[in-house]
C-alpha cells in the first residue's frame, strides 16, 4: 500500500514524531511505501510535502488558538468558527494534491484529529476524508478533554464533532486503555489500542567513537552523577520532582540534564524551574542545543543523538504527572537504566500491572524513594537484574513485532 502520514510536525524529539518513525520502519518492513506531509519536516520525513500552515506555530494558527482557548476568548464564537473554516479552505487544496499526487491508498493522521493544536487542520481533514472517502487511520495520542488548557473554550460544538470525527472510513487508534474507554464513553467511537513501542529485538547501542566524549563536552568527571530528564520542558512532565530528587540525594557532584525544548508551551515553567533549581542548589542544564533525534554536525560542532544521552546517563528521571503513554520510559528500559518514575494514570493502568520494577513516586518525592535510589546506585548488580527483567517484559508487550501485528489487523479492516 501507499500510505501517507499527515501531521502538524514530523521532525525532532517530540513523542509523536518519534513514534511515527517507528511506524514507518515497521510499515516499510511490511512492504508498504510511506509519504509525509506536515508544517515542519525533517529526518525520516525530509523531502515530504511541506505546508507551512499545518504547523501549530504558524502565526495564523496561533491567533486562532488564542481566540479559542486564550484568557480573552472570542466574544463572537460564530465569527471565530467562520475564520477557522476560512483557513481550512486555504489548506484543503494542497492536502488534496498531496493525497492524489502520491496515489495514496491510506492516510495516517497523527494526532491532528485528536488534539486541537491546529483547529483549521482538524476541520480540513474531517471534510477532506469525507469528500474523498479515503481509508484513514487516526492515530490519537492526546484528546482535548485530557488537557486543562483546552477545557475553557468558545467552540465546544466544533471540538465535539471534529476532535475526533466519527466517519465510516476512519479507524481510530488510541495509545492507552484509558483513552480508549473515554473515547467510547464520551463520543461512542470504538478504537484499537496500539501502545508506544521500541525495537527491543535489536540490542541497544553503546559507547563508540562519536559519542565517547559526551561527558567531557558536558564537563562531567568520571565520578559525577549524570541524571537525565529526557523530556520536553512542559508542566505536566513534573520536572520539579526531578530537581527535588537530585537535591535530596545529597550527592556533591550530581547534575540534572534536560534534553528537549523549553519553548513548546511558553517559557514560564522553565523560568520557574530555574529559580527552583537555584534555590535548591541543583545544577540543572537544558541541553537541547546539543541533542537531536540523529547525530549530525552543526556549525562545526557535534550534535549528539538522544540515544547518546541515554548511553552515558547514570540515572533517568521520569516524574510525569500525565502521559499519553510514555516514550521516554520505554527508552530508559531499552538502555537498561536505573529509572525513577511517577505513577501517572496510564502507567498505573497499562504499564505497572505487567510487573516492571522501577523506583516509584506517587506525586511527590518521599524518603523511601530517596533511600531506594541511594541503595541502588551502590548496587549495580541489582540495577542490572531489574534492567534485564524490565527489558524482557517490554520485549513481550511493546516491541516492533507487537506493532506489526496490530498494524496488520488495522490495515486489513479496510
């Protein structure tokens, strides 16, 4: 089949872009051809069809989002909806061209029909799918009712018909059982759960000639503790718990590194974290300028992959308050790292019951977790035992083989 991926952004280290790359790898292994269309393209999607207004950071899209969800919401919702449809009309022709020019058999819409970060794109796709009758997989990572920022809005009727739409040619894929149940109860829409995955059949890489100097670049000595927070800097990641954890470990040369951007939802949270870290005397650094999905050179300097950061880390923190699934947790398992995880809802529902062993938090950093981390840092054999156990459980439930079987079932349903 010829399969086209459509999203706001297909580039970088955000969870959606990373997961699409895994789907593409598996689909190509199954013999399918893949095509890409988004407002930002890079990496595996480079060379695809670029439509700037598909990006949620396009100024016209930001303006509409502020009118719909901002503190000064639109006084005239009918006018706002009219403006949303006007922009949708602008992006419909290039999207239709992308589908027809590439003779697509199926399109995969990545989150753009679930979370309203780009309102015109959701409206446009809903109409276009109905018009063309094209088989569509709606890969729904997040729904608007799961995000506080979308709760107060001026366009509830539009959200409840478009995010997501219920059309006969759409197969909805949710990434956890909680979202699956809520979608059914809220909208009466059935979905298939396909969790996030990793290529657990392929052993993780190690230190090599390219990445061997990463600790040196970060000015880390051999005895320093490299604590990795492999997420974006947004409030639901609970990074303040990572700061407190590092402080209470009371290790003189401990350093907390955050790998992803701080700009996706504004800088207020990042500035607050910086103040917290200073008050707690924790060395916290943002290294998104140094880490990307893939290795490359930039202005004569090395850019390391996200994998390189994992390889060198001594401890991974994942204190999220909410996650659609938990890409970084699967990555920490893949690299067999000592990991501290907050028991966010999806972790409790779909991951924890499988028998994983992590250091767990329950919304705050308690003394038991501190003591457990301290003990494990001195007991590499126990860390290795847990890591091997976690790896095997993940291989059984979250591997590429699991993804291939589930994708085959969904494609066969058309």
